[in-house]
């Protein structure tokens, strides 16, 4: 009888040593995200991340907020471009900016990276981007998981997801119950597509237009791939600064579904938000996608952010202070609309007029 080699994890396609090398490479980046509440507690490679909850004692009634998200099919652009750190910014932005909508300060995040094959430098680059995003958001990256799924994913395929936790004082929670007739809508400029609508964008530029990622697009002033990988803007510290310097009634994070649909989520049933398109000019990428795919405006608007990544709803007397705070922080913002009675409007928010320019 001939001898046969016994089965092994490595033979099944899982490289534990490569995973260990990835952990070593990412340690320096994770360390940069530490907050006082995480310093000296455990370390990367443990079974769970630790956070010193005694810091919450300064709150009268602390409410923990939780959010989870991914970056969708934007990961395929990163894979094709061979650029892996920018989607980490996207992941953090998608999570922490959901947290801050209720007024919560992001405290910490964990990530999950699923790959077909562990390439240590590639995984470390993804975590580097996540760590840099956490620094921009003011939160700690306390742990994560890298999972190798041979047979389910190709050797170069991967996906990322993350979860975050924040805290807000119970009587300072923002939302629909604070909004009043006469409130003003302040729009904050996006950095481009952010991380939503990429299934539509990829269909348009690849399948319909037949473009390659290295195509120079004059309207964009750079290649298509460079534009599509522009990281999601992270607004959490800017929004928290607003809550400290002036009165804010609500925020709305403009993600999948577009501006009107996301804004409607924080508008009470008896009120209506009117946003005037004439108050801004969307970035060229939105026009490029629309023309390349002959996508109707309403379809674009219910899929993409059209140049607005975050909305603040503030009382009229807070507008000047809010705009000044955002300007001081380098955030382009403007008055985009107002809150009125619901009247005959079927939905809580709508866009009116024609885009400037």
C-alpha cells in the first residue's frame, strides 16, 4: 500500500504563517489609533479588544451607539488598481459618520478582512488605511479579524467590513424630535462618490462605456481609477465640533439612496425638507457617470450623493456659527434649504430647482 500525505490546513489553502506576518506588519499602524481609554490594555493579536469604560463616568446617562458597514463593490476598484490603503478610509467613514448622526462620539472600531489568500503586505496596507481613518475620526482601532477563504474567493479577491461604537449623553441625542419648522439645512461637500453606488458606476464605465481604469478623463483632471478610489470624507470630528460651538438639531449621512432619501430619515412626519439644487454644483464625476451611461438625473440622485456627504439641520440663529465652524475646519459648506410644513408632500425631503453651473 502506497503512503499518502495527510491533509493539512496549508494544503487546504490557509497560510497561518502569512496571517501572522500580516499581524506583525499592521501593528505599527494600529498603535497610532490609541486613545487614553485603550493605552496599555491588551494588544493586537488578542481575542478581544479592550476599552476602559470608566471614561464614561463623566456622562450623566451615557448611551452607547453602534454601527456596522462595508465599502461595497468599491473593493473591486482597489483590487484592479492594486491600491489597498484608501478603502480603509472609506470603511471608517461609512461607520463613524453613521454614529455621529445621533450626536455620538466614535470611541472604537473593529474590522473584518476576508481574503482568498493572505498577502501580508496587502492586508497590512488595508489596515494602514483603516488606522489612518480612525485617526481622522478620533477613534481607536481595538481589534479585528483577517479570514482566509480559499475556494470561495480568488487569490486576489477580498472584502472588508467594520463595526464601531460611540457614546452620547441621553439628553443630547440628535434626531427628528428636535427638528422644527424654520430650521435651516446646511450641506457639507463630499469628496466625490464616497463608497455608494459603485454597482451603478461600474456598470456605466465598464460595461456601457467600455472604459479602462487608466483612461485619462479630461473633466476629472486625472485617470478614471484615481477618481473612483478617492477616499470617503470623514466628518465625525467636524460634526462633533458643530455640536460644541452651536445648536444642532440633526445630522444626516448621505450614503446609499442619495441625499433626499437619507435626509428624509431624520425629518418628522409633519415636516418637510426642501433642498435647492441651485445652491451648489456637483463634482464633475457625477456628470461623467450620467453622460457615459445616459443615466437620468433622478436615477443618479437616488443612487449617488451628488456632491453632498453630510447634512446638518440647525435653527436659523445657528447658521452663521455653524458655517464659520466648518470653514475653520476646512469643510466646504453652504445653506442648501429649509424645513417647512409637510403639506401635500408625499415624502419627508425633496430636491428642487436646477444645479448651479
